[in-house]
C-alpha cells in the first residue's frame, strides 16, 4: 500500500546517503587519482580567487538580474526540496515507479550533498568574498553557522548540479545532457556574481 511504499522509499533514501558516505572506503587507484586532481585543481584556482573576484567587477552590473536570482533561488535548499519532493510525491501518488525512483535519488543525493557541505562549512570557516576580508581568512571549527565565514564549499552548486546529474542520467542525447548541466551550473555563476563564493568554492 501507499504507506508501505513510502516507508520503503525512506529506507532507500537513508541507504543512498549511507552508500555515498561509505564509497571512499571502496576507492581504488583511479578514484584516489581523481580526488588528487580535484584537490590540485582547487588549489590552483585558490591562487587566483582574488583575481577572478576583481575581474567579475567588470561585468557584475551588466549580468541579467533574473538569471542571478534564478541561480540563487534554484540552488537554495528550500526550493530544492520543494522541487525534489514534488517529483517524488508525483511518482508516489500516480504510482509511477520511474518517477518515484527519480525522486528518491534526487532527495538522497541532495541530502547527502547538503549534509556534507554544511559540516564542511563549519569545519573550514572560510570568509566569503562579500565579507571583504580576502580569500585567505578562515574562522574554522564552529558548531553553529558563522555567516560570511561559510564560503567553502558552495552548497547551492552542489544541490543544483546534483539535480542536473540525476535528471541527465535518464537521457542518452549529449545535447540534452549538456543543456541540463548548463542549467545546473547557473547557481555557481550566480553565487560568484553576488560575491557569496570564490571560484575555487564553486569549482570544488
């Protein structure tokens, strides 16, 4: 029945999160190499964070506000869970297993990414560009969120791109995939425009 299906899906969401967090225990040489490339790339971008922020001053005022607002709203957790929840509930009540499974994957992926970035922000405590303290200022290890010192990594980007990836898995057409990834990248662009994040926060 409906309740049994719902509780079964809740178990799958929790299991999906657990699966995500335990994957590093199964990593082989290739996965560790990829992690090394990501770390090296983030470190390289860190060296030009200030330069990118200053360069963005040349076109911030010319960026369409609707595009930036979309990125800020779409990547936010409230909007994200409303959308992913709507997908899941539509699949649940219409008894569409493909739509329901997509909703489960969206929710579990967003939850795993969301928890990871919230914990990371409190550990790292990096100052946001809008704090005007520079890219090198950190106030690490807080149980409570310290606003303007919660820049790394970008939660909006994690949620936006996770959604794009989950939906793109349903399509074989590379153009559709590219379009979905482009839409999923808008939150990162928006967060740089509004000085919520450095380029290295977004890229990571």
